[in-house]
C-alpha cells in the first residue's frame, strides 16, 4: 500500500515524506429528478468514493457496473489538478448510460491526497 499524506497525516502513523504529486479524492453520486424511474437499481444519493486508486462503497450499497463504466474513463483525469478554465474542472455530471433513464452521475472533487512516486510505481522517474 503506498504511503500517502492527507492534510499532513500519514497512513502509517509516522511523518510522511514530502509528496511527489497530488490527486483529488472523488465522490461519484447518483442524482435524480424524482419524477422518472431509475432502471439500474440505484437510489438518488447512492455514491462511491475514489481515494487514490481505491474505490470505496458504503456498506450494504451496490453500484451498477454500467453506471461505473460511464464514469470510469473520466476518473483518472478528474483526480488530477487542472486549469480553472478546463472543462474537466467545471463539468461534473455524466448521463446515465441507459437512454431511458434520466439519472446523472455527479463527480465531485474532495480533498487533495499526496503520493510518493516510488510507492506507486517501480518505473524510474523521467529524466530532467
């Protein structure tokens, strides 16, 4: 498990090294108008959180693999800091992949989490 630092705290309980890079933790939540049926088994407010590379679901709650497939390609980009005018910074909702379902999946950036490169990959850093 990589050592990581959140607001200066280490997952190992010691003083963490300075992080080499940062990623946002994300929350992906089902948003619904309350007027139309939901076909994937979700309820408005269902969510999962992405912390580093780990996906976390609340106990007892599932999440449709088709809904997950709709947001998955965006999550790595949404985790990274971006320019304030970049659409990845401002656009937060993804349509449900079922054309008959009116739910949206809202991706919200949470706090930044620091990572030490050598704890996340065996590949040496690029030169220069």
